[in-house]
């Protein structure tokens, strides 16, 4: 199974790319973490709806059609590490790759949210996009470690 982080925004600070890659390379071959970053729509004279629709089209273009869709959203489910591990276990049993959507500066287009299988949140805080990628990669790695009995996670 692949975990696909479908994110708007291609350029992140070097520290964020380094931290994300550090977690991504820790995943085992049977559970790959891959970043599918798309360009944010240029903000010149377009409405927010037009911007988000263009970004949604780019996100859809880089993903397989039959993925499980998880949207990161402030109104999504609040999960503990153990609950995320339980979801990860369910996702693995589903047999599909999983795409986790990270919106751009204006969020995600309603068309992406409408097709979501699940919605979850990383925090009640608004987080910079660079942090979101790193936090999500770490949280997914930690969830995997719980399932595998790996000593990374301690309670």
C-alpha cells in the first residue's frame, strides 16, 4: 500500500523537505510514503473558487482513480496516535492506496471534500504547510510503529 500526501505547494523550506524525507525513508517497502505536490494556482485576479478549482484539478491529475481519500480539515476527526494506528490498519485491509489531501492557502475545493472517504485534523491550530507535511509524516510513521510494536512510540 502507498500513502500519498497530495499537497498544494511545491516549494517548501529546506528544513521541511529534509525533515519530511527523514520520515518518508523510514517506512517499509510494503507501506511507502510518497509526496505528490502540485503547483499552487497563481493569485493574479482570480476568485478563491477559481483558485481552489484549478488546484483540485491538479491534485486529481496526480492520483490514481481508486484511492481512499482522506481530507485534512479543521472540522475533521480528532485522533490519538492509537486511533490513527487503528485507521492505518483498516486502510491496509482495504487494499487501496490512501491519498491524504493537504490544501493550499485557501484550503481545498469542495469537490475534493465531497469525494472524501474520511476527514481528519492534525491540530486545532492553524499550521504552516511545511509543518503539516512533517507532522503528518511523523504521525503516520508513529502509527505504523504502534502496529508493528516498534519502540519508536512509547506510552
